[in-house]
C-alpha cells in the first residue's frame, strides 16, 4: 500500500495514472526508498527499470513521465498536468495557442515524448508508418522546435486548414481575405508570417502547398537580398570613413 495525500494506492496502475499531476512530489518520491520499495513489492522488474532511470540524471518532468509509463504503459498521453484521450485530441490542443506554441507540449516535443508514448503503449506495432513519421517530425526540432511543433500538430490532428488565433481558414485565399478586412497591422503581420513556422508547417499539409512554398521561398530570397544590401552599405560606409581618416593624416 502506498499513501499519497491521504489516499491509499494498492496497485501500480492507479498510482501511475495520477503521477503527472504532481511532478515535484513524485520526482522526489522516486528517489526515496519508500516508493521504490512499494514498486518492488508489486513488480521487481519495473522497480529495476526505474532504478536505472534514476542513474540518468533526467529532469523531473521526464523522469516522472518515463517512470509512470514503466508502471502503466497503456495509459493515454499525459504530461505535466495535461491529459489527452487520443493523439487527435493532442493535435487539436496544440492549435489552441496558434500561431504561438503551448510551452508544456513544446517540452514534450523537445524530448520526443510523443513517439516514446507510442513506443511504451505498443501503438507503434500496429501503426509503424505513423510512428516513424512522428519521429521524423520530432527530429525537425533539432533545428527548429516551433516548426516541429506545428508539423506534429497538423499530423496528429489531421487538419488541412490554417488555424490562426482560434479560427480555421479553409485555404490561404480565405485567410488573406480575412486579413484585408481586419484592423491587423498587415505590414508587421506579413513580416511575421514570411518566416512563420506555422505557415511553413501548413504548407506541408495544405492543398495550396505549392503556392505557399513559392511565397515562403520568395520571402527568404528577399530577406537574403536585404541582408546582403545591408552588409554592402555598411562595408561601403566603413571604407568611406577609413578613407577620410587616411586623408586627414
């Protein structure tokens, strides 16, 4: 029996189900003898696996996540107070802050926890292609974590629309039409969207992918040209000043 906040837990599964709700407590408890002894009394093999986890110096969030799925591998995805009954629900939740990202889920992506959940739960056995594609999108986070976030959001949710500030736009034309009829600072928004990870991810899944890719490529080339021009002007000004200094000597 294990006692937590006045509640007795007699099995590993019910205990694992609530660990994500109190990361600090369970991170510390896993490092103490009482909880490990309880786990060992229920399942020695799982106790040994968690003891090996403790040697890896994982941060508390990741430690509790991994330990909870060792105890109960077939739970739905849950992490740092968030619980999702399906991957589709997780993907939809990721769009609630679009074009910004949700910090807790960003951390889950940073540590590839979605694909790890698929591994723990054996989802990957019946859905190898889905699992491998998720891993591929997670790896994009090594270069651009926000881009990885929105790729995964689109993939898990199955959406094809552009989601912006809680509204869905069927295609880029509808979105541009909305912008033209709004009070939004269009110049500032245009600059933001030209390098937006949301728009880049949307272009990967949208029927308008060719048009959007061309737009993003054009903006990238224009940005390079502007930077090159700035460098040229700065170097030109530097040479001019040096020349004036030389003439004054």
